[in-house]
């Protein structure tokens, strides 16, 4: 059985346990996840989400529809200058 087949056969209960293990960094019995286990669990959670959930319900989803400044650039802000204040004569106000 390959990784994708395993994810396709994974129950929602196993998904919740894997997700919780990644969030807490340990298994339900208290044993810490190794870096490899964390990576595999996270891959499983993301793959399960992609196959079984709508985009807005997936892990890591960021909703950008309600934000008025997303994707817009303010030319005035790109031209802002920085005034350094310090101990030397160049930084005195």
C-alpha cells in the first residue's frame, strides 16, 4: 500500500489523532514525535485535508476575500524614507 492509498483509507478518527500529535508534538501516550514522525504526520494531515475537505476548511488556509488591502500596493508607502536617530552628528535632530 502506498502513501496515497493509506490516506484514502484513513478514518476521520486517525486524522484527528495525527493532527493533534502534530499540534502538541507528542503522541496521545505522551511520547514525543521525532522530526521524521512530525513530517510524515503533517504530510498525512495535509493530504487528507486536500482529499476530504473544502479549501476553506483545510489546514493552513488563509481567507483573503474580506481584506480590502490584499493585493494592493500603495505607491506612497513604497517611497517612505527612514530617518535615523543616533548618537553621532548624522543622527541628531
